[in-house]
């Protein structure tokens, strides 16, 4: 176990030394940032496509509801019972 730890630490330090000596820190950071933003853009695009295909999701997105409201799309069970009683009278 300790041999593996020493080997990995030595490899990590060697890579850091080479990167710093060759001045590759900036380009490596730039490439990683570009890859991150590209993955984020693709994920956002795929999610928008997925929600655009579902008409129910489009309907929910078209009619936003505030977070503080108690809006529920389906009537509660007790409301159905009350409506049935009112209809029978």
C-alpha cells in the first residue's frame, strides 16, 4: 500500500514539475475551462430538446407558478368528495 502511495506521489510531483518548467499551466487551465463550458452547453441544449418534445412540460413551463402558492394541478380527494355531495343535492 505504501509503495503505491509513494509511486503516485512521485508521479504527481513529476508531472507538476514538467508542466511548470514548460509553461503549460495556462494552456492546460484554458483547455479544461473550454471543455467544461462545452459540456455545460451541450447538456443545456439536450435538456431543452428533451423538454421541448414533451407537451406537458411545455405547458408547465408556459404557465409558471410562484413558489409560495399552494397551486396543485390535480384536485384533492376531499374536493372531489365535496363536489360529489354538492352535485347530488
